[in-house]
C-alpha cells in the first residue's frame, strides 16, 4: 500500500482520531478536579447538604436540616416537595432509597414501588381489550408507592414527625413560583 492511497489515508485518519481521543481522555483524567470545567457550581457543606434537581425542593431539605432533622428527614422533605411540584414524579409515583447508617455501617434499601392489585391479571386486561395495562388511570399497573415509602423511612430512620417533614411541601401546595419548563408542559 503506498502512502497516498485512499486506504492508507483512512488508516492514518482513524489512527490520528484514536490517538486524539486517548490523549483528551488521559489529559482530563490527569487534571485535578478543581481544574476541570463544569457547568455546576462547586458545593461546600461542613454539617449537611441538600441537593435535588429542583431548587425549591433543595430549600425544603435545607429547612428540615435547620429545624433539627437528619438526612432521612431532609430527603423525605425534598421528596415531598418534588412530588408536589414536579409532574413527572408526583405523589402517585414510586420511590427507591438507600439509607446508610454511619453508626453501624449498614445500608438499608427501601423499595416503595407499589403493588399491583390482586385482580390485575393478564386475562383481566385482555378481557378489557388491552394488550398491556394502561400507563395512567385507575387500571394502571401499580398503586402509588411514594407515600408509603416516605412514611416508612420517617418511621424507621427519621427524627421528625410526618407533619414537620411535610410542612414545606404543604406550604408549596398553597402556591409557588412555577418553572418555565413546567408551564410549557401544562400549556
């Protein structure tokens, strides 16, 4: 194969691309975390931190910490706030959680996925003319798991009462500034 053949040119391009990708990957791994670019702000927390995809929900977690709650209380407050304000999560949703106990070193899993009603059989849905259970409505596949999971987490691992943890979400339910993305979903 001569150096000017199309096959040789393609091979050189592939090799150069592979080397460039490997070099970029190596350089990004070699940079300290502080030197790498990010679109997210650096966060600092000495006592606690509350992070969600929704700033108002993170505020609910922060308020819960300042009122004496532990990490489970704050997580439940944030879950309640996001369930109240975010249509893709909602109170009718499902929840999974991992809870680490620093005193025992144990990790506990909470499975709040909901359960299917006893009569929700394949035959029942076929008789209704459905190939699959519907995604929404009273015949949907499972019952909501989030409320039960939240109450279980609080009862087993929280410090605060359900009323205290739900207070920020209850305040939000009375009205809050809606995000543009949510308004676009509604309209």
